[in-house]
């Protein structure tokens, strides 16, 4: 009836997309958008990776027809992703204890995992870090879960409140679902140390919690292997493990929506049952995933020259971000010697919780056309040799 739609209220705007809208409308030629969640190159442009261009050229040559993919996606993609995420030589892969299904980006992988868990652990509650990627809460709530926070960021140390986190893990009911960022924590850039991960795995395993690792930035921290290490550690710890991963950032394939959900079971037989149920979740959501992005990633990962090229290009992105962290801190030290920003160098991934207050962020926007998130999160990958001096000068002015 007409009154059905009539009564619908306007939903709140997405805060981050709102920043981009305001930025786009800004006429200042010096404007800078540090609110984004994507990697820009030193020219401030979204890159198209050379490995992707070459894989696409190969695929164009083949001019294959476009049948449906299997429900769980392209088999070559699922295999390549599983090897990448767990290690081709890992026990989980060799024993066929893990299943991997292509998903619509990292977000789609999280949603598949959430829907699957709602079917088989309907009474569990979900715990996410405080703060976390802003979509985590909404996503698990929309799957029907109650979502809680565990302590994570400590604003005074600009690091992790590890004691608080561990204490909360120790007191959760068995069977609780714990969402963890495998590397490059978004939004804070503060990651756990190896020793802290060991303790987390110990508590998660001994208390029977269900770990859900979100890995959206593999390769942006210290390297592909070292960023993925924690996934292997959880997989070896025995219990069920859920892993969502995304190639949006690491392949600069945002709009192709390429990600995957992997679930680690205790045996190949159990894994086969898990996959059969996951396929039902997929079938009733979108039937089967699109072809192109998965084919590009599978081609790159399985072709030695392209794989080497990808690793080189990914290292290039990682190193450029690190250089921007370093430059930001050094330049700021010269302009504002009484303020300490060394923690920005220690942070990992695309983001920095800069410590800038909401008032300072507002001044940056109103007086300098520099757009950051109200929480002080800046995207370090949006800094470049052309805008860094302007940004540092402005930051020094508002401190
Ligand atoms: N998880 C985290 C922590 C993210 O930061 C993002 C993207 O910003 C995603 C998941 C979603 O990735 P995708 O764009 O592939 O859906």
C-alpha cells in the first residue's frame, strides 16, 4: 500500500562517504582527502596494477563464454586463495581441513560467515574490537547477532590495551564469536605483537571461543607471509576458525569485489559437511559469484611471473606507505617539536589513529580543505610527495 513506503524514515548517512561528498564539492585546489579507505599512488591516483593489466590481457585473448561459476566460486581461485591464506605447505591445506569459498569482497565474506554462524550458533554473541571497522557491528547485527566490544585501543599509549582485551576474552561465555583483525588494524593501525597473539590464541582455544579473523590488508603490514602468520597459528591451534580475506586493497581491485571466506574444520570429512552448508547460505543470497575478478586474481596467483610482479607491486605500496609515515613524523617534528608523533611509524597498514581531536579535524577541514575522519583516523596511503608538506603545515597549525 502507499502508506508502507510513506512511513519510511531517511537512514543516517554513511559517515565516511559523507566526507568524500564534502571533499568532492570543495573548490580549494589544495584540498586533500585523508578520510578514504583506499590506496592512492604518489600521484594521488588509484593504481591499476601491472599484474592485473597483464592477467586481463591474457583473459581477453581467451574470449571465454560466461557460464555460471560453481556456488562456491572458481575452483582455481579458491585453491590459490587457500594456499595464500594458510600457506601451500601447511598441515590444514595438506589435510584438506579448510574450505574456501569465493565471496563478494571481504564484506561479502564476513556476511557469509555471519549468516553461516547464525544458523549453527544462533545463541552466541559477537565481540568486536573497540574501535573496529565501522561495518563490522552493522554487518553482524544485520545477521541477527548481539554485538559487543572488547577493549582494544588505548588513547594514552596510542597502542593496544592488551590487559583489558585479554581480561574480556577470559570472561566471555564459551562459544562466543570473537572478531579479530589479522593484521593492519582498521581504524587504529595498532596491531598485537607475536607474544600477545600467542596469549590470545591460548585463551581463545582454552575457553572454546570461535575466532573470526578478518584479513583485508594482507601484505600492507610487514609482508604477505608475515601478515598472514597469525591465520596459520589459529589454524594449527585446532578449533574452528573463520577467515575472511579481501583483494580489494592488495590487488587494487575494489570494484571487482574479490574476497573469500575460509573455514578451518578438524577433519576433511567435517570440512566437506561445512562446505555443503556454506553453499546453501550462498545459494540463497546471490546464487554464485561473478567471474572476472576471481579469474584475474587466480591467474596472477597461479602464474609465476605475474605472481612475482604482484608481490613486487604490493611491496611498492607497502613501502610507499611506510615512507609517508616516516616523512609525516619527521616533517612534523621540525614544525611542531613539542608534539610527539613517533607512534605513527609503528602503526601498520593504511591507517593511522593520529590522535587529532574532533575539533582539530574540523579546523583542518574548514581552514585547510583537509578531510579526515572525526575520530582522527587518517589514511596514510592518501599522503604523497605533492601534498605532504601542505598537510604537515596544516596539522602543525591546528595542534
Ligand atoms: N574488513 C576491513 C577491516 C576493512 O577495512 C574492509 C574495507 O575497508 C573490509 C573488511 C571490506 O573489504 P571489501 O571492500 O573487500 O569488501
